[in-house]
C-alpha cells in the first residue's frame, strides 16, 4: 500500500488517490449480489430517471450495506492521511446496466461554492468509491481531470451546467458534457480497491459497453467534520429537509449503533445553508 503521506499528497495535489485491495473479496461479492439485486428491482420509471448515472439508490435504504459504510481499513486510511474523525454524510449504489449505456456527464460535486472553504487546497468533502467489479474503458471506468479541484485551476468544463440539475438530465450524447477531454485521465481499478476524491474534482465515467453490470458504491465523507465552522456542520450534519441526520427507517438497534459512530450529525441551532453548485470568480 502507498504510504499515507503519498496518498494525502495525491489527494491534495491531484484531487484523488487510489488504494488497492481495501475491501476483501468476500465482502465485495456479498455487496455486489445485494446491490445488483436492488438495482434490478427498481421500477422502469426509476431506472430511466438518471440514465447517465445509472441506478441511484440511497445507502440509508439498506442496512445490508453497513459493512462497507464502516469498513475499518478505509477509515484507518483516512485517519493515517491526517483526517482524524471522518464522518459519513450520504452515499449511493450507482449501477450501470450492461451494453450501450451512455457515459456519465462531466461534473464536480462541490455544493457550497459561496463559502471560502471551497477556495482552499483542503478537502471539505470527499467521495469514497468502491467498484464492485474490475473496471476499464470498456465497462465504464472512472475518469478525472487531475488538479481541477484547486482554486488556481479553473477548467473549461467548469462552464458546464451544474451537476444533477434539470438541464443536465436532458442533454444529448453530442453535448460537451459527455465528450472526451484532452486533459482526462482514466482510473481503472480492481474490485475492492478504494478511490478517494475531493468533491470538487471534475470527473466522469466512460460508457458501459460490456455485457456485465457495472456497480459502484459511492460514499460521501466529511474528513474533518468536527473542525468545520458550525454552519458547515449544519450543512453536512442535517439532511435535505433540514433535520439532523438520525436513525434510518427500518434499521436494527445494532445497525444503528454501528452507523451512528461514523454519521455526520448536527442538532444545533443553525439552519442548513443553501446549496451553491457553481463556482464563482474565485476559481481562477
């Protein structure tokens, strides 16, 4: 395994790092079987709602995902990189069906671009991606624009419509958001590897042209939750309805006890700030 210093330098400098063999094969098989079944059970309307991403299923809907949400080697890797108390805010099963599925549009997931913390080199929110199958260009591996998360590195792709908005849902395959970029770097992985990335990093994924479903568990962590200003704790520690994150419906006592140890939670007086998904002129 790469040293913690090298991993942190890659995350800060390039916007992402790749750690091999974090999740054991038995866990990956278990999660893959469950996640693929959950994606297959979605209605046709649900499957068509996000054609570029693939199936989007909240991690909080399924306690069966708990082992990968609190996976000790991943949390230990974050702590070794200097993030002493990482906290989970959200996550999804993102599953692309086989054969001729479109690419994921280029986007970044920064959501508080009016806040000064979005214009520093330190990550406020990171994604942890566990692909459940080996990935390549053929089946839709991740691709990124290294360095595009940093405030000195404005990129032409920053001019695209905001991620996950209505405009982006309607684009055709000829749209610039779905095209290759000269600066892109592929990030192929083996099942069980972990990719950690800054939320502000411009990223996409190749189309799935294989005969196999390609599924990734994407988790959103706040690496230094306890050190954030209170208004940011309110943002990441409350849900979209402005309620403190708490026990998901249907979870067992044991499952909730394990989840709450890593869950971002804020029950203070501040309201959740408004999402701002477009960087301003401070991104030079």
